[in-house]
């Protein structure tokens, strides 16, 4: 990437994250960060891409999370005000599932909608209970299969992860983390983030 393309860094980061090419995503993020002082488009691209790197490895770009999150909220409102609160909630859910302390800052957002209550017939809920039990017992394969089944029950068809209740996605990611599948949990969180508009 060259400096003239720094304004496109957020899209480049998203594409590379979905393709599993995190080193390339970091290069694009670094370009946007380096050009942010001279280019408003690069500055916005840096802010929009930051959560993806935070989800990828828990460290993001190594900046202070509270400050970055506040700037990210502002950038979200400028980028697409109508969907900003849903994206804030999605990022909070994903960070919390990955046990990232940055979630505390987002979850204190007074505009955040409350999670929906349990459904009457909740096949995902039963599968999640089984997943939790399998994870606690150290049965990795069973926990993984139940996690995938819960996601499938929550989002029939070809909907992206988290298209149903974000709480289900969070529990699946947490279950994967609990059985030592952190890379898989982070990959699922990144896919949900990108497909959810982050």
C-alpha cells in the first residue's frame, strides 16, 4: 500500500481480516495511522479499522483502548449514524465474549439497547447449555460441535454470524475460548464484526 491509498485502509483491513491475512491488515492499519495527521480520510479509516485489530489479538494497535473507543464511536456516527448503536452493541458483545476489558467502556454506553429476552422455543439455548457442560468437562470436540449447532439454530439459512441474538454469538465465542480454541473464537468474532458492519 502507498500513502495515496490510506483513505481506503478500513476497507482493505476488512477484506484482509475476512481472508485471514492479519499481517497484511496490520500493514494497512499502520499506513492509515501514519497518514492520519495529514489526511482526514486516513484518520477516519484508522478509527474504523481499530476494533478489528483489537478483536484479532486483544491488543489492537497498542493504543489506549478508552480513547480509541471514544474516537471510534464518533467515527461510527459520522460514517453511518443510523446503524451506529447496533455496531456499538455488537462490538461490546464481541469484546466481552473474548474477555477484553475494553468491553466495559462500551457497555456503559447509555444508548446501548438491552438484550432481548429469551424466546419461548429456544433451540440455541439448549445447545448452548450442552456446549457449556462439554466445555467445563474438557470435551473440546463436543463443545465445538454444539457451538456450531447453536449458531446454525440461531441463524438459519445463509445469515452472517450474530444475525440472530448477539448473546448467542457471545456464548459460542466464550465456549470456544473456554476449551482453548482462542484462534477460532477470534476468527468467528472477526467474521461477525466485518459482516455486522464494523
